[in-house]
C-alpha cells in the first residue's frame, strides 16, 4: 500500500508500506492483528478493534500501532470478492505528532469462502453451507424420480409403477390402454443426519412434505408443479446451541421423452426458509437468540436411460444441480450484526437402479455418485484441525413399489449417504399417487 504523512521534518512524505494481517470475523464484527514494514525499514505491529462489516460490504475499524512511535487511528473501505480496499488515517501519540493517510488493496490468502470461530458463530451461518446439498436433494431427488418414471412409462406402455408415474407393459399388472391425462401425488420423507467433525459438530433431523400435480398436454411430454414444506431440528454442539427451521417451496418441473429408452427432465424451485436459533455465550453462559430468514433457489437438468429384460427393469441417469442460499442480514439478541451472506452449490451426479417386477410389487435398489464442482468451503480459526471440505459422496438406496387398482400406486424406500468426510445421513420416504 502507499500513503503520505504530514510531519516536521520531513513535510508531506510519501512512501510505500507492506502490511500483512489476519482478521477474525464473528458475523458482522471483526478484530485483527498484523505487522508492517515500510521502505525506510521502519517496522512494527498493529491491531484492529471494533471492526464492522455491513450487508453492503462496507468495512471500518479502529487501529492501534506499536513501533518506535506508537500511533492510533482508524480505517474504512469496502470488501468484495475476497479483496479489501482500505483508506487509513493514523496519527502519532506524542512527538513528532505526524499524521498519516494511506490507501491500498489487500487480497485474502485463505482458500476458504467462510472462516469462522464456531464457538461464537450463529448456528445457521455454519450449518447452511454444509446442509445445502441435503436440503435441496430432499426436494429435487423426489421430483427427478417422478418425472423420469412418467417418461419411462410412456415409452414402455400401459403399466403404472408404484412410484406412481411409470408405465411398464412387459410384466405385471395391466392398467389399461389409456394414456395418463393428469395425476396428483404426495410424499413424505424423514432424514437423520450428523456432522461429527470436532470443531463443527452438529446432529439433527428433517421432515419434508411434497405434493404435486402434473399433466401431459402433448405426446411424450409432462409438465407439473410441486409445493413443499420442510422443518428441521438441529443440535449445534459447536456453539452449545440449537437451530429449528421452517421452509416452504414451489417447484415447477417438466420432461420430454426423446426415444423409447431416453428422456430429459428439468426442475427449478424457490424456498423461503425461516430460522429460530440460539447459541450459548462461551464466557458468560447466556443464551444469544436470533430469527433470520433465507431465500433458496435451485435448478436441475437430467438425462435418463432405461430398458427392460423379462421382469427386470434397468435405469441410469446423469444430471447437474445448481443451488444458492441467500441469507438475509440479521441482528442477534446481544446486538451482534450478521451481514447478508450467500452459499453456493454446483454438483453433477451419475447413478443407476435395478428393479424386479412380480405380482403387485417391485423391489428395487439404486446407487448414485455425487460430486460438487462448486461449493462454499469452510475454515475455522485457531491452530487446530480444519474441515476437509470433502466434495463427493455415494447414495445407496433400496425399496419396494406397490401397484394398486384404479390408478393408486405407492413407493417406500430408504437411502443412505456415505463416504463424505465427517458426515452421514439416512433418509426414509413414502410416496402415494393417483392418476385420472
């Protein structure tokens, strides 16, 4: 950085100074410390106190400098994309009573997108990026399966599968020669999950409810919309707190059959999520509460393949997911201001499933590999172990489908997420559908 000083002597001196510092942020507040060295080989240390970052990225703090002549002052500036642009105004404490005005830019050296002290961090600041994949997949996996099954069934012929949407004519129950005009469906899922990394540990459960309506206005196509509600209860051991959420989702979806064995589908969605949470002050033991809200957006695109042999049904899929969670700024009960922040996720996935059809039932098994190509990476302050920010996992699943009469079908399944460092999840779901 460069700057100028007003001092006698010399007057209006201009010089370059190198600063290196570390900032510790707690929501919208921060402190820091570092060292400096100028072109005249003058050096020293300094501290930032009373630092504030607002939701527009504006920053300010007080500065105390220790060198051959101690100094005090302040700085202000902006933070964007990992770069700080700052203007310092610093004065000597005593003779020679110099005043310095300096400006410069600083680039973050940590690779992490989010650096926190978990013990004093609001619960959702840390859980939101870790759970974004799981929260979105609770919705999109259900939608993508529904669409894929409908299109697979149109290609195969007149049998409804128990996931409620697939027509399959080679075996099993005959549902008639008509085409699906429209259908309604509902699903419920329960998830139990745990993050056991020592400094970010939490565990909890989530309930998801989805209801959808879809129709086929043209041959080989499907359009629909789903509405959802979710709630979760998470014990955040990292800050001796708890987080409870309620969220509402609207998600249009569509699909098209490309051939008898190939289809493409897509879904988009928006969720409004409200939090009710607390953490425990590590010094005084008091409970610090907050009730923030967030906007969550997501979209998926998948290509599906399917075939059958006798009573066996085989399927495969490759897809991409993008999600973004925008947390609104909020203030905790102790007055701590937390600026707006955004978590992101980009992921591709590939998987397959196999089912065997007999009588009114169809047991099945599946495996899916998921890999994040874009994610919010986390680091914790201090010299201890750091989160691995693992970016891939497998999902293994098994279940059974049921084919009733008069267009009523059902699906019961279990899925387990494995091989993501320090995290595991079990998901149980039930789906019922009626076609007209």
